[in-house]
C-alpha cells in the first residue's frame, strides 16, 4: 500500500514519538517505512524533527547568565543544571535533548530501510543522497546527545566509560543498553565516513537542512576535535574547506546589511540546525530579555571587533544575544566555515606549525574587524599561539552550543577550566573532569528500559 507523505509523517510521529521517546515504551502500531524517494526526502526535510539539537549544553556552559526574574518558576531540572547541582529529572518529565535525538535516529533508520528496499530498482544517483543524509543525521543526533548525557571522550577509558544507546534499527522491541564511549564514537564516525561517499559535493542553496559532503567532513572535524584526534580533525577540516576558503562573510558589509549574517542561507553555513525549541526556558528568557552575555566574556571583544556589534544587543554590558546564523533568535548550532578555520588553526598549532595556524586565525579575524584596524596575531611559541586561538574560538563561536564540548575536551589536557556561576549571591562551580559533565539519563527512559544505567555522581 502506498501512503501519502502526510499520512506517513503522522504514522511515524505516532510510532516514533509516543511520549516523544523511542526507548521508553513499545506501542503496538505497525512501523511504516517510506516507499518512494519522494516520501524519504519529505521525512528528511522535516525541520520539525531534524532542525533541533540540544539545549542543556547551553544551560551548562559559561557564556550567559539568567536574570533573577528568569529563575522564578523555572523547571527544577533546568535550574539545577544551571547551578551545577546534583539532580534527577522527574519521573514523568519530558527531556527534549534526549527525545529529539532518538526521534531523529528513528526517522533516519526508516529512510535507510526504505532505501535498501529500493536498491536495484531505482538509480543509485537518486538513492545515495537520501542514504547519505540519513547517515549524517543519525550521526549528528548521536553526537549531540553524547555531549550531554555521556562523559567526554578519553582514549584511556573510552572502552569502559558508558556512552549512549545506539538505535540502529526500526525494531521497537529491541532492548538496548548503553554502548561504551569508544563504540559510541566509532559509530558516529563510521556513519559520517559512509555519508561522505554518498552525499552530493555541493551545498544545496535552497535546502540548508539537507546535508552534503562538505558538511559531513565539517561534522567529522568537530567530532575528531572533541576526541583530541587533531590529525584526523585537521584532515577532515581540509577536505570540508576545499574550494571554500573565500566563503567568509565580511562583517563590515554585514554591519551595513545584517541580512548577510542572519539570513538562513548565508554563505558560511554548510548545514543548518538550531538549539531545541521544545523546552523553551532559554528561548523564552531571551525573548523577555532575561539572558545576558557573561561579563568577562563580553569584555574580551575589543574596540574595532565588529562581533561586539553584530552578535550582541548592546556594546556595553549587560548585553543580550542577537539572532545569528539560523536567521531567528534560536541559537545556531549548525556547521559553518568559521568553525573550520578555527579547527585548522588549532590543529596546525598543536602539530607545531605556528605560522600556518595563525595565518588561518588571522584570515578569519580580518573579516570580523573594522577594515584596516585588525592587527594580526603573532606568537613566539605553540603554547602562546594556542592560547589566542582558543580565546578567539570562544569569541567567534559564542552561543553555538560548542563551548560545553570545548570545556569538556580541554579539561582532558591543560589548562584545566572550572565553570562558575553566581546566582543570588551564591557561587556554584563545576570542577574539571567532574562526573556531573554527564547529565542524568531521563527517569522515563530508565523506567521503560532496565538495561540503561544511570550516570554516576
């Protein structure tokens, strides 16, 4: 039987998202696999499913603070995560960071099953981009959820540290435990390596939520960097940047025409995604102007740095955040050219090539400063160069959902970073390599799947 796209979407929503979570319960509704390439494309283009990433990594990072008024009536789990306190989600609490990721994986798995059924009867040129996008989106979902609910990658302990459940089939009766960190990251990487051979070589200028080969390499670079695999991150970033070195937005032009920056189809974006909108605590506070840039971070933007004007609502503290690359107030979490420049710079310097690494940094920053005012960075040692690169990475990629991952990975090396917040006169801290860097698994998940173990504290 052939289903229209609309019916398929409804049925998938019913089977995949009852209580919005795949690993919680097993409804008896039959699974509906899309039967035509058009149906598969419609599933993958469903921005209501695939546009969102995670929000708890924003909550736990040190880039903003809530006004005291925003804390009144805030959900206890969010308030506790914000304060770096021990907590558990309520028994019936929906947790979008978990639910959305596994819904995305389920949709992707349905497309992969559908593609495999059509192999041999439909041209691979039609099916390959669909399969590649499904592998990419599943990988992206797994990576994002691992940044919140699993500890950071550590090669010394990755084989025993608990990662995340890896939902690779559409079998709702399959009971999964948590794979190790090593297996989790291997799956993420394997999916991306499969995707790069299937995806188109160019960015779809109309559908920025469709992945492509440059985006897959960019995500590989992000994943490898989070693992401290700098040689592989450098190689992936190089592959993604091929032929795109001139794609940086000149912020001098963006100051005159802000649409160059906030348009969802801006020239730097390789793949479009945003912070999840299902749990609107942070977004609502931004709309109400109850979220402000952390003052010591804001002070790092010097006079002449156009990011101070374009990223924030004021040029003096306290300042809020402006809409960014997503084109709306929702923070952009996707993949873009600037991040690749910073990955190139960091990895080259870590390999001892200070000159080339700083060249990449300076080329990026020249596009971010008032014309003819930027003074290029120089450094006498790799350590000095790395310090400025990491500082500029924090400033350039502010409010992109990457800071929490950066702190996690950097604390496996040096310098060690302690996250700190002051709330109503009380200081709360998250020490380096603390077990709280893996947030608790939702209680609903544990109740319906006894194989999944809670994170330790």
